[in-house]
C-alpha cells in the first residue's frame, strides 16, 4: 500500500481489483462458500434463528451479517437492499443520500476547461448568506461542474442552492492576495492585464476565462483597467462563487450517507442491540468518511469486529 500526504491510503498498484483478489483468495483459503446469483428478498427471525429467503431458495442460520453496502454504484449490486432488510428486522434507518459525489453548478462557465485541476484550495460553503463549513482540498473542473477530492469530501454537507466559494491561492491570507494582485496591476502601467495574470500561479486558460468573465478584452492594459473589472478579477481569485444546482446521484457517488442508526448497534461487536445474532457492517451503517481509503477501512474494521464476535460466540461456525 501507499500512504499519500494527509493520510490517504491506496493499493500500491492503484488497482481496486487487487484488493478484491486478496479478499476472494482469503475466502477460498478458509473454505468460505459464496452463493451467487440469488437476490435476498427477506430475512426473518424464527425460533432464535434466521430464515433467509431468496428468489429460489431458503436458508437457516444462527447468525446473519448485513454487509450489502449502501446505494451507490448500483451496477455493482449495491442497491440499498440492506436498508430494507434491517428495517424489516426492526432497525431505524437514518435518511440516506449520495455522498462523495460531484457537484453541478448553475450557469457553469468552465465546461470547456474540463480536466484542469488545482491542489489544496480553500473551499468555503455558504448557506443563506452564512459560512457553514470550510475545508482545503484539490478541485477538478469537469464538463458539468466541480469534482476532485476536496469537493467530493465537502459534498456530504452540500445542499442545492448552497454557494461554494473557491480561493485559488492556497495557504495565503486572502487580504494578502488582494494586495498582491492590486499592487501588481497598479504597478504595471502599459503592460496588458493578461500578461500580469500570466505571472500568477494559475493555469493560463483559467486566467484567460476570468478576464472574459470580468469583461476584460485580451489587449487591455493595466492602466486602462476599470476599477470595477479589477475588483471582479480579485474577487474571483479569492472567492469565486459557484451556486449549487444539484449533487451527483447514487450512480456517481462513491458512498452513501445515512443508514442503520449507530445507536442500535454495539460498537464493540457490530451486533444489533435489537436482534441478537444480527450484525451490520460497512456502508450499510450510518457511517461515511472522506476519500482516500477511509470508507474501505471502516468496512474492513467493522467486518473484523463482527468476525471476532461471531467466532467467539459460535466457535463451531469459525
């Protein structure tokens, strides 16, 4: 594995299939039988045991572990069935929604700049005129809006209608940025504004677009730059606003926010405190974390806790 700055962990090969291969290999080595192509329609409790009903068969078990994931990436089979099964057994399901998902914005002016990315930018979220959250992270322009690790992490807290403001100068006080740009323009006289902006640590096509949005022609000199246009350029560099139109759906989200209420699960064993012998692990729980391996780690860790509890209570099943 590799650990990136900020503590994010990825397979050294950067291939998720290698993680799956290791898990399947361990299952095979330990004699775990995987029964595929059978959708679980119902799990019921009967005589201190469970009855698991599929479309074609019925199984009895002392222990059931709901490890169905969330509702994101439905093409993989993770369609939210676990929430229904847990609810039918008496559990509370907190409201679910897509998380770690791209953000689509109104009047998006950067579709043709898709692929341009920025590192560790200050991202501020505003709702009804008040700042409700601020993070720093990477940003990526897409054809339809904003993505990148920083935006994906923040998406868990974003609602349609919110305003996301982005500063394009990481690690620098915004007042210092304003003074730096103001002084650069004021002291450049007959130099073209685009030439001055080209000296800033910004992608050239992005800087050009900011001038277009401010109504500045390519050949305009700094001495002829109207005060209003200068203020617009500086405001865009230090807090460019994006009004959120919508978030990406479950088919685009990396994880699901919400799930089985944590107050009904023993955090030391992952066993239900409502139904003995029932365990809930991974993303079916009301747990979601940032990008960078945290959600996988939550799945592995809760799975390990459940496995230790099960083998301790039912040694013949281990």
